């Protein structure tokens, strides 16, 4: 099949090397570190490309600074505009500060406060933040209108040649830092800027390396675009993995990824949460949900990567500590260790004691309980959350509830009710 990518845009190696020069002393050359635990777990040589160690704690400074550096003096004087869920905004803010130019940054209203504060810190007096809409796409539309109205340059977070070339320098560094031939690179995908740039470098220098793109299951925009051979807007997305949750990937990035990627896969948000907790507890590495995508994907490639040299791009560490409870909850749910029920309690003294003594297992723990006694009813419903030690304890628990007439309804598989609890 004849490729259409080169007819539109394909990043040249020379342009990527020039971007690396532009980024010198601005973006850190982040380490490529072998990870002992992951290597043992997967019987492979697993290396982490630590983009979480950038000053802005993500790779986004690379594309933002490279793009802004390409603008004319007249364009810089008018100022720039961008839209971002957080990480691109920080890159643009730092670039504005270093270039001493003014920028307006549009961010979705639900963006974690920690990311908003970081943007303010990096941009100082050079940026104005506007919180608009519920998703990146809402902010994007407002930013485009603002740029057109005020004749400013819009700095796209991913679908721009100079941005892609800046992100591609991650790939250059990986190849320069590795002494061995790399068999697999797992790269996170949101809009596709990093995946497009990095995969292009490997296409030139190490074409035998398999590049695997990784998206959250709740926002499979690149996977759908590749399946349909066009960038398609998803009707709705799960915004939890905010750094990689976009409704539509770029026109440029889609075509490059279609040409370059070995495969696109999706990872459940709960699995991502489990990885966040494991990386913190075992490695003392703090990652945001998007930053944990690639390590999460290794479980789905266990057989293929055994004995291979594998790189995971750890793309960001802008995690808000206030999200910890939700991260733990989602991880428990994914592993089948947290369950919610409507329990029908007989409205008599001793019913709760009977439930605790005869229904709960020895190690089962009640983590949520909401009950209001209604004297006109024989049974009073309670919403109860129970945490298990082993997922296989669920069926015996439900069986005991039914045998003793406590069981009302299982809520985990009823999204319209469950969303009020999690």
C-alpha cells in the first residue's frame, strides 16, 4: 500500500537534530535507566526513559520551546496562545518565561490544581491562565478563537511540525544512550506528538525496533483513527488520564503513527492506577496517570518482550496528591478487591452484628457504609463498600449474603449508580 504520509508531512532527521541543538540547556537530557524490578518481573532488560525528571516534569517542554523558537520576531511580539490539560501548558509557560514573551494559556476547568499552580510558577508574569470548558477540546476551541481574534500564534500541543520535531528528540536521546539494540519502545499517546516524533527517529536509525503506542481505554482516539484511517472525534472520553485523554488526535500525527507504529493498544484506567501505586511503593518514582501508561502496558506484552531490550517512556510526574484516594480506589476495583452492594438489613436490633459476624469473611473490611433507618419498612437498604484481600473471595461473600437474606444488589457493574460512589 502506498504511503500518503510523505505527501503531507514527515519529520526529517536533520530537522530533529536541529531541534536538539535548539533545546540544549533548555530541556534536560533525561536518563535512560535500567529498572531492576521490572526487568526481573518480565524477564527482560527494561529501561525507563525518565522524562518525568524534566524541569516541567514532562517531555512537553521540548515541543513547546522548539515551536516558539521558530517564530519570527513579529510573531513573538504579538504573543502566543495555547490549549492544554496541563503538561503542554507548563512547557509553553517556561518557554514564554525564557523567551520573555507573553502567552495566554487555556486549560480545562477540571485540570488538577497542582498543574495550574505549576503553570503559574513557570510562566510568572509572562502568562495569563484561562480555565475554560470540561475537556481539552473545549479549551482548544476557545484558544483558537482567541488566537484568531487577537492575531496571535497558536502553539498546538501535538499537531504541529515544530512541536513534533521537538518531541522527537526523546527518540534521539534513547538511541544515543543505549549500548544495545532496542527491540521495543512503549510510548504514551494522547494527541500523538511524542509518538509521531519518536517513531520517526527510529524509522530512520533503528527501523527494526517495534514502537508500541499506549492509550487509556477511556480515550482510544488514536486506536480508532488508525482503524478508520482518519482522525475521528470520540463522542465522549474518560478524562481520568488527563495528560493523554483527547477526543481527537492530530491530522499530522495520525498519519505518521499510521505509518510508523507497530501497534496501538489501550490500558484500563484501573491498571494505570495500580502501576502508579507500585512505582511509588517499589521505586519511589512519582508518576501521573499518563506517565504510568507505558509501564502498565508491559503486562499485555509479557510473552513478546521476554529476553528483549525494552524502553518505556515515563512521560510525566505532575500528579496532584489530592487524587491519591481515587487512584487507590480505582486500583482496588481493577484488581477485584473493592466491591459495593446494596444490603437489605432487617430493621431489628442485632442485624448489623449478624452481618459482620456471619457474612463478612475473616479479612474482609467495610470501607463505606451509608444507612438511614426507615421505621415503616421491614428491611432498610444500606450502601456498603467492602475491601477484600483476594478477588476470589467475592463469590463466597455474595453467597453468604444471599443465604442469610442480606443481598440486595451488586453495584460495581451498574455504571449509572456506581458513578455516584467512585
